[in-house]
């Protein structure tokens, strides 16, 4: 028995934890399949290295990320360029070669129907004016901001050209200079002349707006006929209404910028003889009828003012009577008549001071002792 070779007993399965069976050993078939797979993978790696060696030249070493590069060698630009991105890769940085300027990542995203008017602003390129509004450079989608203004010089014009353009526009509006209507020597009967002195040098602006052919000399010579009235003067002096003054067919008017404030509405200027002709002949019948209507309205205004004053005076008397009664009750008295002296025996007699004229021409007298004020009206 001593000649027999000693043998190691087979290892007994050990239980690592309660209820967990040990991992079974691999069978010879499984070991064989693992070895075959390893050899196939090695053959594929050798094939890739051979291909990369033909392209790059120096031998390369396989890396863990699957790229075959030599030790210490950086990846070429072609490997990381966007042109090598596969067509199936969804990359927002990819540029469409069909477009000359490329496109932004969000250009291909179509908004929903409810948000078609939404405008995306790049706040990093916008200017904060501290005014709460967008400038023309910051808001390229606003057509109102980019609309050319008639008062601003266009970018393609020089300063000299812009001044000449402004001068021509002013002459065109006034119908002067080269824009003045021509006078025909052959057709003298068609030429318009001044209605006062029959001069040919009439104001064509007035003739176009007021249909009144008059020269500048006659306008200064007859101010009682050809002076201009404002809308307020025509309404207060001739008792015309706003609808009548706004009717250009009834009373034509000339508009001028407001001299009090440029942001207010333009002034409406009317020709005096046209306003008087309409007020005297068509609306009121005569100048005497207009004066009669004016006096009637003034009397009505004065009567309404008196009624208002009397009502306020009655309210003041009631308030004074109530205050006097309350003071007497507070002093312990049994009340008294209006005008009695409070806290003393006898009746109070007012001692009036000098009459002081207040705003509106109303005189006021004040009692020296009790401070009562009385207004005086002279009729």
C-alpha cells in the first residue's frame, strides 16, 4: 500500500450562506465554447488593427473605447468632425449643407398652432434701455418699428439731398415755386384772379382749401373778412356746434400745429367771412338774431349761477343753525333762537368789518366778535 501515490481528496462544496447553493463548475463543452469565442474576438481585433495600420501607417494599440490608436497619439480631426456623423444620428449641431448659412438648432422645430405668433428673442444680444420697450435693433420682427418715418433721413440719402427733399416737399405743400400752377397767356379767361383787386398772384393754398381766390396783399388789407378764427372762437362767438365745425363741406378749415403743445391736436383755423356767412344767413338768420340768442344764453347762465348760489346759501344757514343749537346744548342752555348770543345773556349784535372782495367779484363781510361771514351781491 506504501507504493501507491498519495492523492488529494476532492474539494468538498462549502456553503457560503444559509440557503445559497454553490456555483456549479463549468463543463468541458462550456470551456471549449469560451475558448472559441475568445479566439474569434482576437481575430477581429487583429483584422481591425491591420486595417488601421494600412490607413495611418504606424502600428496602433487597441483601446478600451474601441478606437485603434497608437500609444500617445491623438485622434485625427476627421474622426471628430461633424461631417462624419452618420445620417441616422440625431445631432442638433449638425448643419445642413444645402443651406448656405446653416441653421440654428431650433429652426427645424415647428411651433404649435396656438403659438404661431410667438417670437423668440435672444436676450444675450439685446440692449437694456431701462425704459421697458424694445428698440428697432432688438425687435427685428416688429414692422411698425422698422417702417420708414417721413421725418427721419433715410440711410441712402446724404444730408444735402435730404435738405433738398425737405425743401421740395414744403414747396409742394404750399404750392409755391416750381409747384405753383401756371398762368396761361392764351387762356386769360381761365386764369383765377383775386376777388378784391383782380390780381393774378393769389394764394393757391387758400384757393385749394377754402376755395377763396385772394392775394396776400388783400388778406392783410381786409382783416375783418380774411382773418382766421380758431375753433374755440367760432364756437363761443358765433354759437356753432362741433359737428358743424368738423364738417369740411360746410365749413372748410386749415390745420396748423398747436402752438401751446406739440403733442396736442392740431389747430383748426376757419376763414372769418365764411363763418359769418354761415352763422348769419343759414343758422341764425341775421346778426341781430345771433346777438339776441347770445344775450338769452348769458341770462340763462346768470340765472343758473344765482340759483346755485342761493342753494348753497340755504345749506350754509341750516348748517349754522344746527351748529348754534349744538353749542347751546353743550353749554347747558335750553336752546335759543337763531342769532342769540351763546353763553351770555341777551342777544348778540354783529359787528361787521370791512368788505373784502373775493374771487368772482363777490364781497364778503366778517363779524369781528363771532367770525360769521356774509356775502354781498350788488345787482
